[in-house]
């Protein structure tokens, strides 16, 4: 084990001692700058600010009068200045590189190049005068993982002395930090770009999906001349309900899709049953009542961007009191989306003409919905639907969806708003069935 | 940091005194740089940066002071760093700052 050497009086008289102390101070100062630079690069603060600070640290650590940091754009073969100090107003903001320059810089790696000795490269020939006028002495290609990401431009030292090997080592170390910051930023920009592309692709896919859904809805509605537009209307009513229930945009879109596709199973039901101009018999009714289960089978293998679309098709004829079909489910056993579509579907059935009857007056329909809240329909869904209608009647919404779907005359029947408000006030937020179950 | 009003000496030298804070880093340094530039634009021919309250000058501080020196040189003005403590004076000496500005110790 070595012994610690104590300093003696003679040591202080040694001419090398001053140099030793100065070197120690230099080391401490440089080490401080390197530590600060590392912290700055890792701090994830504003990129532009990080580069500006980095330049300060390089210049201040070695006492360099002027300099700049540039980012390399490999698509445009340009060095774009990110930060400059003391280079004057006429220093170019972008400097072009040719293929040969880039190749040489990559070969050179992250080592300072003496500008006065590098006139063989086109880059230094082109900008010869600029570098001379701004008293730039060193050019440092910032090469990170075999990729040119930028460059450092450094002017003369304040001491007037030439750059030493020690200075070059320090510059290399600091350049590596700055280069990493630029590479990180490039990576982030690339991720953002790809993320934007993916978002666009996803939006396109969603649009294609929406168009396909609408085409399906039109195909379903085509089978029945009396219920033309039924699926689209059910989709729109479901959307209104979702909105009133405070759902997020995705969930509301999902509700609309569930509405559009709820009757997809009818595609397999004979047209004569669907279009029968009379009340259908028990056999025909059994055939028609298969459509929810068939719809579920059609929709299940599809990967929908929204959940529960197949469930809405399967259970949109279930009732809270268990008297619905196909499974006679009871209140909470019924998927919520199916309850929403059930109300929208029933409302449309009551408010459109059928081969065997005319549509019912609005007041009559709303009265029916209120009476059946807690039996067929979930009360809070009926309430949400009433709120949506009331908002339109009170002029609180610009888009008059109900008026467009049902006609102005129908929606402006006398006393409709008052009766709706009364119904809404008298409704309990949960169904009696739910309360019994909870108790 | 604050600035003493610009004074005019009998010889016609317009002098401004700028006071540095206890720690000369980016935030305080940039304030000094802005202040000095403003004084130079106003026609000051001598800038005195007073370091009497300054304990530490880091690398960013050095870079900013070199910027002040450069701006002053371009404007034909002299720069004096006054009331500089021993450590900072050594730092200025080591980095060659003292070649471009007069350093006056505490």
C-alpha cells in the first residue's frame, strides 16, 4: 500500500507548483462545466435553451471568445445554426455540405478539425472567407453512433494560446454530450412524425370503418321500405343519448355505430316478413325475433374499434323487467349499450309510419317512454334522452337533430317542452328493479 | 443586479457601473449582458462590472463576460471587472479573460 506524500516548504518553492495548482483549478473548472452540461442535456428542458446553455458551457470552460452549434439535416445536407455567440450578424444561418464533406466528417468522427488546415475539403473552401472573418479556428463534427448530427464552431481562445490536446479532449467530451442532445431531439422528432402519420392512418381507417358501417346500415334499411333510414336514425338517437350521459367522444361514436348496426341480423330475415303490411303471425314473429342473435353472430368476428357493438345487436330487444328477448335478461344483466339502443330503436319505431299504423304523436310517445321507464327502459337513459330533446326545444343547441329526423311540425307540437320538463322532473334516477335488487 | 447612473468624467469618458449578483450564472449573467449592451448602445465608453457581491463565477458566467468584452471591443469601449475576489481573479487569469479586461481585486 502506498504512503500519502506530505507537502513540504520546498514543494511550494518548486517552479512546477504554480503550474500544478493552475492545472488543478483548470480541472475543477472544466469538471464543473462538464457536470453542468450533463445535467442540462439530461434535464429535458427546452431543446433550444439546452443548446444555448451548452454553447455557453463549452466557451466558458476553456475561455473561447466565440462559437456556434449547428444541427445537421441529412435530407437537405445543411448545417443549421441553433446557437451562436460572437459570430456577428452576417454569419450564415445554414451552411451547405456536399457528399464528400459528409463522408469525411463521418470518417473523422468526433474530433476537432483545425479550420486553417482543412482547406482540402469543399466545405472549408466554400466558407473560407466566412470562417476567416469570424476568426473561427476549430470545427468539430458531432458524430453520434456513426451518424453526423451537427457541428461545433469554435473561435480563438481568450488567452491567445493555441488549443492544447487537453482542450481538444474537453471539447470532444462536451461535443459528445451536445451531439447526444441533438440525436435525442432528432429521434423525438422522428417519433412525433411517425406518430402523426399513424394518427392519420388511424383516422383514415376509422373513416373507412364509418363508411362501411353506414353502407351496412343502408343495406339493412333497404330491406324494408317502411323503415328506410331506421338504422341511421337509431344511430343518431344513440349518439344523442351517449352525449347526454357525458360519455367521451370514442364511446359516443361507439354508441352511434351500435345503433347503425343493431338490426344487421335482419339481412337474413325474409323480405316478405319484414315488409308484411299486417301484424305478422307467431311463426313469422319467431323468425323475425332471431335477428338479434344472428346480428351478434355477424358482428362478433369483426374487430370493432368500439366495444359492445355485437352485444348491442344481440340484446337491443331485452327489457329491464325480463320480458324481452332473446334471453329474457333482467335489468343489470343487460349490457348498457343495448339499453341505449333499445330506447333509440323503440323511439324510432313509435315515431315512424308502419304498414299497419301511422306514427304516434310526440306527446303520446314521450308519455309512453316515461311510463315504461323502469319496466322496458332504463330511467336514467330515458331522462338523458328527454334532456337532449329539451335542449333542442329550448334552443340550447345549434344542430336541430330531432327536427331534421322527425320534421319541424312534429317537434313543435303545443306544450311539448312543458310536458317533457314535467316528465323529467317526476322521474326517479334509477329503476324500481334496480332498487329492489340493490336492497 | 443594478446599474449606477452613467457618469461623465472630465476627460469625456462615459462610464457605467453594473453590479453582479452573488452567483454569476446564466440567469444573472444574461441580465448583466443585456444591461451592458444597453449601456454600450447609449454610448458608454467604459463599462465597470462590480463583483463585490460575487462569490462564484461558473463557465456560463465566463462565456457571458467574454460576450460583454466582445461587444465592448466592437463598440470601442473599455471593460473593467472590479472588486473581483481572489478565486475569480485566478479563474479570469487562467482563461485569458484578464487579457481583454482590466481586473481590479478586492
